[in-house]
C-alpha cells in the first residue's frame, strides 16, 4: 500500500474507528500490557516532565499515562479523525494542544518539547527515508528524551517474514536496522539508554528510550 493511501485511510472516520476496535482484541491487550510495562520503566527514570509530544497520538491510548507524567501534553497525528476521537474519549484530561501534522515534518521548534514520544508509527512509514526522517524530526524537536518504536530488520519475526517474501507469499515489513537507528540518533546528539524487544519471539518491534547529551 502506498503511504498516501494509508494516510487517507487513517484520516477517514471509518479508519479511525477500525483502529480503536483493533485495540479491543485479546492479542492487542496482551501487547498493550507488555508495552506499558516497558514504558513505565522508562518514565520512572525520567521523573516529572515539563512537556511531551505524543505523535502519533491515535485515539489517545497513551494520553492518561503521559498526562500523569508530564505537566503539558501536546497530541499530534496526521489523522483529523483520530484527533477528534481522542478529544471525545478523554474530554476531561488536560491537553496543551492538538496538531494535525506529519511525523516527518513537525511544526514545532527545535527542542520545543522535553520528550518526543512516538509509538507504533515507524513501521507504517513506507519508505526507509521517511522512517529515518521521522527519527531525525523527533530528535530535532526534543530537548531531552525520546521514546519510540520501530520494527527491527534483524528480529526473528522479520527473518521469518523474509522467507515468505522470497516465496512471494507476503509483502516485506517496513523495518530499520538497529545500527541505522543508533547512528541516526547519535548524529542528532542522543544516546540510546535501552531498546528492548516488545516480545523476543512474537514481535519485531523494539521500544527505544534515548537521552540527549549523554556520553
Ligand atoms: C498504529 S496507530 C498508533 C497510535 C498510537 N501511537 C497508539 O499507539 O495507540 C498509527 C497512527 O499513526 C498515524 N499516522 C500514520 N502515518 C502518519 C504520519 N506520516 N504522520 C503522523 N501520523 C501518522 C495514524 O493516523 C494512526 O493514528
């Protein structure tokens, strides 16, 4: 699927509703729990934050967590329907701003937020250049911390997938190599503090926690 088509789907009310329903499924609840446990560990190391950008925020799955750890939360997503759904679902939680924007070009100043938080976007970006550009953009706007996920090219899940791709049975995943991620962050002045797999066997996602200016 092209990136434009995927974006149009997310932007539509039907696409946003579909994503919300996906998260009611059992396997999603399981991965949600594991993901939250990893994130809680990262948040414990950061203490209370001044500001955080949640991009892509989707329907606001992480708004309660972010609002409990950061004085200000900005939500952003390409999809206007996702932003609207999040506003309805969490009407009582304070949000500093909502911005409809692309993760590869954010209308935010350099170092404009203390934490840039991007869960489950990278593997939706169709070209490798966009996947790296997204990391550069998140690094640019973060004054201190980064948390994001990506699909690791060397993961067992991806290696099994590549066999299917070679047999013409499946399409390739949108991956990055671990060294590419590390080098991109280092060039932007960040060091990776942790990058565990979401699940060693059943998932190819890594959850990265990085800090600016640490030797
Ligand atoms: C899998 S959802 C993840 C949402 C949220 N982070 C979560 O974990 O629940 C992917 C989100 O990325 C958004 N999205 C897709 N491509 C995007 C892009 N290029 N820039 C910004 N948001 C994008 C979609 O609208 C959707 O809300």
